[in-house]
C-alpha cells in the first residue's frame, strides 16, 4: 500500500521577511512499509507547531543553526521538521505499535518517516484536547515555565513585564507569574489583545505598543518604581526601553527576538551603562537544555488546567497547504496564542 505525501519546502534560502512565494508544496508517493530491523516508523501527522524560530533555519546563515540539532538549517527542497502530534501507521520499532499516538519532531507534511534517534514518544492526552500536546503541554509551555522559574527565579510580589504577551509563550509566562504571586504587565499589538490579557488571562495591566510613541516613557508609566523581571520575546526597541526602566539587580530573560529575526536593522542598542551600574542580569536560554524540568512542568500545568486556573489560547488553521500563510502570519502578529496547523483528523 502507498499514500500521497504532501510536504512544505523552501525554494531557496530566505534572508529577509518570508513570503508565501518562497515556499512550495512537494508531492511524493510514500510506500507504507518499513524494512524489518530498522526501527523506523511511519507517522500520519495530525497537528504541527508553527514557531518563529524556524525563520532562522531558512536563512543562508544564522548563528542559531549550529547551536543545537533542533535549530539546524533547512536545505531548500527538503521537508521541515517541527514539533507535533501524529499517529503511527506502520512500525518497525518494537516500542511503537500501529495506532499509537505520538508527540515529538515530525514534518510540515501529511506523513513523516521517523528514523531512530529522533525525539518522539508515546502520547497520553490525559483527557485533554490533543492539540494541547503541541502548545501548552509541549515546547511552548515548557519554554514559559523554564524561562520564568529556572531563569527569572521570581519572588512573590515582584513586578514583571512580558512582551509579545498574547503569543504562544508570553501568555503562559504571564499566567504562571500571576499564579505565583507577581504583578504582571504585558505588551501586545492590538486593543483586542490588550482586553484579552486583562479580562481573560488576569494580567494586572497591558498596553498596545503600536499606540505608544515613546516606549521608555510608557514603561515608566506602568512601572514608576522600576521593573524587577523582563521576559523578552521581541528584542529591538522594546528591549532598549525595558533596560532603561529596570530596577537595580533586575533580571532579563531573553526568550525570542521576533522583531529582529527578519530585519537586522532593528537590533537593540541598549544602554550598557544601565546594565553595569544597575547590575542587571541578562540571560538567554534554550529550552532543550532544561528537559530535567519537564515532569515537574507537566504535573503542575496539568494541575492548573484541571483546576481551571490557566486559560489555553490556541490559533488553529487546517491543511498542509496553509502552513506557509500560518507561518508568515506570526511576523505580522496575526495569531492569538499558540499557532498550530491541523493536518488531519485523529
């Protein structure tokens, strides 16, 4: 038996803002069989994650491409790998059976041939929507949890600012921080998103950065006594403004730089005297370095979900052919919460 497998590729390396015309759908015939003893499995993809960091993988060069395997460059004409959920349709691996639900690194396509060594495990939905495995219970949730509790190390009552606060990571950082006992303000790109942060997610305050002409003055207005913790998802001018408003011994965790990914001219030029004399700690991190926290994260997040203490924000599109537009939309701020594409029904 064989199936038609559609998958997304890039035509060539992309060093600016990606466009739909930079991508193409390739079609291949995939025999549904594996050689005995290879431990290979074939997965029907159900949900795939759409993440901003992937834009660095499609550049002709980015320093991120040599950091870890997950961020390696994508060769034009080949399939993207991305975090997602699927169902095993053929297995040559004794650890997996046909029909098993799995979560890990699959492709932006209909099917994935998973070779030994790829991060993949059986998936127990625990009675929750399967899409949660891609977002809140996947790398987005773990990134928020690790960045807040292992890097920021908050104290109850501290004042925290989160940029891109309605995004896949930012919204969860704010909710975890509020549950912990911090005062949280978020920035986002529309008044609708501002209302969502305050009314649905419980942020203490929020603002639309597109309506602000002086970000330093804006942050001074929301934090007259200064910021203890800044969770940075955007870089650029916002990073400059928050450093100017940090308290002495403030902490900045750099999770993402989405404003800079497609425009190198927007790189932040923070006042390093502030960093020195305020003794500000600035730290970047990569979530795979903190997998030892996964079980703790999973248990606490399950508990919060079952108690109704965390709201889940998902923005789900459908079908392989809509993956490029879903991806490009991230850089326009189209998404609210975790961007996911559903490839097929379970």
